């Protein structure tokens, strides 16, 4: 490196990037000026490559550090401008996982970093087999990954997930039979809620694909979302609990959510027993290791009206609940 024009000079202050180390000269001397991130460049890692739609908190490279500072300055000025000119607070969203926002909106695109796969496509957020919905697959691990990364990057802000844009995941969804489009949201939309995220039900995209109304989905969305609106308090400000949850049957994704501030607990069961349609499961035994026993257990679901009171027992924090039937999604309120 001593022969490079960008050699650091001891007789010039380190902060003087004109008279001292000049990165442009350094790149030209090494032949990397057209490809600064070439593996042969020893400083490529310091410069950094920010993953699209992801501003990871642990990324301290030059690019990530200054992009983060630039972004913070931008959103601070926007908020200040709104307060100064309109006396209003504005909410700032993202497309991806970014700091300094009021909520994160994550597009579920292929070639994502949310899961390590041999083909590098990442998590498959619209799982299909031969053009039919693969409802047996669970996205719980992927949703929890997004939840955890968002917390590290942005703090305790809501995380919304959505499908959009002309890619093969969006195409797979659009090509599903009508019944399986509904199944997609009743399984994977519910699973997002069950792990502390919020699914954006697909009404319309930006490239002219058929709308929910044109697909015959709008009436379903209007009916299905009433449950989540009516029980909105169950889904806000939750974290995923560390306590173990076990279910007597297979093909069930179970999770425990704990509400920040109050400690209110809910157990969530998502059915992945699927074969070109949901296959309900009956007489499930659900066990959870809790710090304290609830005095009562109530079960609600978008799949049946009202509420049920399932049989349960609890001793020394070991909860056992019998669920009479699981169609798509059941929520157990532990009070």
C-alpha cells in the first residue's frame, strides 16, 4: 500500500481528507474506482454495502453509518417542519426495516435476507407447490426474525408486512384459486398477528394488477377483518414470550405474546394441517410453562362468533388447556 497515492501522511491531520488520505486516489491507484466493493479492495468492508430495505443496527460500516445519520436528519427536519407550519405531528413509515420511524412496513419480496436458503431467494412469503397454496408451511420463524430485527433497529414500533410489486411471490398469490387466496390470509395473515406483526391485507397494488374487488376478495376482507378490529387490544404492543408452548397435534404453530406494560398474555394457535384446504383439528391439548397461573382462560377466533371457555388446569405455572376445535386460528386469553 505504500506506493498508493492515497497513502496516509503523518504530517497532515487525519481529518483532512484532501491533503491526507484521498479515497478516490486510493481507488484509482488500485484499479477499483469502477468497483469500490471489489473483494480485492482491502477497504471494501469498511466502506460497506447496505442490504436493500434493511438498515441493520449492527452495521457500523461507513455507508450504513452515514446513511443512518442522513436519514435521521431528514426525518427530524420533516417532523419539525410539520410542527412549525401545521402544528401537527406526522407519522413516518418505511419500506423495510429502518430506524427513526413510527412504524416499519416490510415488503415480502423474493431475494430477501430473512432466511438463508441454497438458492439465496430467502424466505418464501407466498408458499406454493405446483401453483397451489402450501398451507402446511409455517412462516413463524420468518415473522419472528422480522419482529426481532425491527426491535433492534427501530425500537418498539409496529411492524406491518405486505405483498406487492410485480414479482413471482405476488404472481403466485394472484394465480391462486379464490378459496386459496382466502386461505392465505386466514393462515399466514393470522400467523403474522400471532407473532406480533400486522398483515396489510392486499387491496390493490401499484402496477395495475386486479384489485381485491375484481378478484372477489373484498367482501371476504370486510367480514374477516372485523374480528381483528373488534379485538384490536389483543394485538397491540406485544412481544413474543420466551416461555415454551407445546401442542398435542402436529402442524400447529403455537406462540405466546406478552403485552408490554401490562404483562397481559395470549396464546395463539395457527393450524397448518392443510391439503388444498384447511383440515380442522379437534381435542388439542395445549401446554405452556408460565411464570404464574391464570385465573381463567377465554378463547376467541375469527372462525367462530363470541367466545368460549375451554377446560384448563394450572399448577406451579404449568398450564394445560383443552381446545375443542382448531379451524384456522384460535387465541387463548390468559387472565
